C-alpha cells in the first residue's frame, strides 16, 4: 500500500493554489528548496509529474489537474477532523455531513436542523443539496454521513432504510383549464408546455421511464435546475410542472393549483448511511432525520 505523504500533498496543493513556488514556500514557512524537495518526493512516489515549472510560471499537468481537487479535499477533511477532535474532546460534538434532495430540502431540513441545533448547539452541519446521483456517489466516497434521497439500487456498503413513497403531481397555474379538475390523465398533459427539473434528476428519470413505457409524447419546453425556478415559471403561466408532492408543500399556493394524476407515479424516499459506525454527532442527526421522515411521509402518500 502506498504510504500517505501528507507533507507532499500539502506542498502540491499550496503551490497549485498560489501559483508560485516562492510564495507557497513563504506561506508554509519553508525554504524554496525544502518545498521543491517535498513535491519531488511526492511525484516520485506517484510516478507522475504533477506540476510543470519554468523559470517564471507554474502550471498543472494533466495528472495534476485531475489530482488537485481530490488532494485539496483530503487536506480539508483532515483539517476538519482534527478540529473536531480538538473541540470535541471525546464528546458528541463534531461535524455532520448530510445529503438531501433539493426537492425535499426546503420541507425537511429547516425543522430538522433547528431541532438538531437546539440539542447540539456546538456542532456544525454541512449540507449537500444535489441530485440523487451526486448524493449517492458522495455517500459511496465517504463524503457524507447520511442522506435523504431516493432509495436506489441496493449496495453492500450502504444501509438503505425506506421511509415513505411520494407521489408526483401536476402543478398548474390557477387560471389554467386543467386547474379546475381534481384528477387529470397523463394524456391531458400531452399538448402542454412542460417544465422539467434537470434531465439527470431522479424525478425526471422516473417520469421519462413512465412516459416511454406508456408511449406518451410530451413537450418538455423548459428545463431548470431548481424547484423554486420551476414553481416561479408555473406561477407566471409559462407551463405546467410535474413535481413531487412534498416539494410543493413549501411553495406559495396563491397562483398555483396542485392536481392529482390518475395513474399516480411514485418515488421511494429513503434514509441512507454507510455500513460503518456513525460518530455520536452523526448518530444523533440520523435518529432525528428518521423521526422527521416518518412524520413527513404521512403527507406524501395522502
């Protein structure tokens, strides 16, 4: 196994960030020679050149460009862990990293984080509110302690606790003809301009799979990245959005009408964690999240 050269990684990251050997050496309180020696030792152990250096400039090689964000993350995580140990002293204080789908974050995170802060005011919480794919990959890489996301395929290294099933609903402008109905068919949306949240989002992939199997033809006129943007477009009478039911709860209902779909399409929401012991800080967050999701699920399936 390759021995971890923290000093070499620190030297490389500092040079790459500052863009100068001399300035990086000064920043680390080293001589330029000592800094060069650390970088050379790291490059020799890896068998690649990370930096291309001339008399005036320093540039990342292709390998250095790929390695730089990973190396910086390693140093940041190490610094955070050391700070947690120093501050915690064996207590339940520390840093908690939680992932959450953006469509669920506005509903579940505010009360969850408020409850957690009341119990552990000394702890810090990092939130990754990204797509289900990004959250799952971060979980696999060990960058998150837990996550609120779609269940997904089973993995031996992840513990998946299914919490509730959430229906998709059509969100229409209140003045739209379809807004006056209690239930509509998917076919009724065929001629409407539809608003999508990211083609790679779990919600969009779920809808696309259903549309393909049902041989439907939809007009995805607009694609956005955030729920709030989709809701704003609907409010402005730009189109209709198909969104998770829980996500719509937190949005203003004045100019919107939520309509049920005759063939309800559902996604399964789960609480994910890696199959490793959680820190006391993360364990407390996990239990609170589990309680919040169980309560919230009752609305999602109603």
